[in-house]
C-alpha cells in the first residue's frame, strides 16, 4: 500500500509520540487531553450541546457520545495490549450509540469522565518495560489533500503496540476537542 504524505505523518507521530516515547510522557499527554476535554464539555449547556451547526455533521452531544462509545472498548483493548495479548477487531471510526440524542447530557458527560478515568487507570499501571510485540488493529482516518485542494478523509487499518495505541487515543480526543471548539465558535 502506498501512503500519502498525511498518512505517513500520522504513522510517524504514532511511532515518535507513542512507541518510541517514555511511558511518563504518554501518561502526561493523555491525562492533559482528557482533563481539557472534560473541562470543556462541563461548560456546555444541554441546549447548546444538542444544537446542530453548519461546521459539523454532529452536534457536540453526538461528538461526546462518539467518544464514550469509541473510548469505552479502548479500555479493554489497551489492557489486553499491556497484558501482551493482540487485538484483532478495530473499533469503528464513526462509532455512536443507537440513539445518541436520547441520552441525558449530564449522564453522558459523567460517562465520558468515567471512561477517561478507566483509561488513565490502565495507563497508570504501565511501567514502560512491557513488550510492544502485541498489537491492536486500529481504523485510522486522516484528512488528506485532494487534487483540487479540498480535504478528504482517507481510512485504512493499521496495527499498533500499546504505547502508540494510547497516544492515538490522545490524538483522537484532541481532534474532537478542536471539533467542539469549531462548533462553539459558529454561533
């Protein structure tokens, strides 16, 4: 498979900031991102969270639902990787619950905090000496420049060790922080 420049950058990021990075740096990045996201959504009123704006196909409520639904199975997958067990099934890129807007906003925010706490607890037990031979299949989605200059999502499956997997959780949540900020700015 021939990768585009944006895909190569994403893979290099996962290697540099994940696989090759000290575990403490990964812990700090993931914790800071989760704290930023949790603090951001705490300030958003339910009506604002449910509002659809032109800057996003999803409302903030739906973005948070997506993060809960995609980060929840990542807890078990990360624990498996740290235990030296490979993971075959990738978490779908656009995973959401069956009825995201039917969820109570306060409950959804609490679920997000809980999932983040669970992920941080898994990372907290890592020493950095764990082998990185176990890998998980991850559905990567990267925005790549098309010939006309527009951005188009490019998706593919890639395998990552536990450190890269953890840093990709950080990157995924950072991307959605930026999405939420764009939604909020479009008032």
